[in-house]
């Protein structure tokens, strides 16, 4: 089902008026950078174990009032995920249940657009809990920082151009400091910094230069 149609159906079926504002974009113009760590990478079975959310107001990153929570999962921790974020079962066993964390998270983000790197994954993981608890999925507009980066660097690039949309490549091109990866707060903060810089560049009509590479077989520079 198309996202806009699902959103309209969710709004129509909404039972708790507390969450009605989720379906209206926040009048402040703020956005929220969001990142999650999970027990694994299966969006149908794995659980969120940590959430970080940072508001961005007038292109200013508001870390002083960031949202952070460690969640006690029901799903078992998977070895492949542990290798990525280094969080073990013992590290999250003192976390709070999702039922307690979720309303606080929703109150924090409200109707603000959600910013992130691979934001669809984070929203999909959160959606399962939101829908189970309240009967709707997160209706917020999503802003993918890698898409903003692509538009400024690769849009209109000739065929054969090597495209690198990795977190590291974007950070490097934007001159961002390298925080330890796969920590929810660090990743949300870096995604927020990416958004602020990319948004400002787009507003000013700037682009990101592409590296010139030479195709020996064709003699064409890309």
C-alpha cells in the first residue's frame, strides 16, 4: 500500500486524540534526526534496543535536549548485530520496556519530519511497535541524507560514474569528524550535521564536486 494512502487510513482510524498532532507537520519547521540500534537486521522479527533523536531548529542542532533511551528487547540479540554495535544482552537488560519508551519518543518528535541515514530502516523498526501499541504507523515525512547528498554530487553524472553513498563517504566529503559508528546518539548527531550542511548547500545552489576518474577502455573522463 502506498505510504500516503496508509497515512490517510491511519489518520481516519485514529482512536486516541493524543496522537492527532503526529499527522500534522509541526509548525515550527523543526526536523528530528533519528537513529536506532537493533537486535538484528530482520525488520519483521528483531527489536529496537536503543533510540536517539535530536531536534534541528533553524539549522541549529539542539543536543541539549536530545532524546535517548535504551530499550529492553524481547527478541534475542543476534551475533551479526552485536559485531556491528557492540551491545550485548547484558548491556540492555537494564533498559526500559518499549511500552514505556514509545510514548516519550512520540511526544518528542511530534509531527516533525524525521531525518536520518537509511531512515526507512529505522522507521520500519519503530513502526512495528507504534502500530502494535496505537494502531498507526509513524506518519512523519522522511528525509534521507544520502538522497540529499546524491542530488548535490551525482545528479546528472555521466553513465559509468562510480557512486559512493556510504556514511563514511558523505562524512568525508562534508569534512565531518569521525565519531564512533553504530552508536545511536553518535549516528543521529552525524546525520543531523549532514542534513544541516547539505540543506544549506542546496539552498545556496552549491554542489559537491565529483572526483574525475579516467576510463582507460574508452578514453573518457568521468
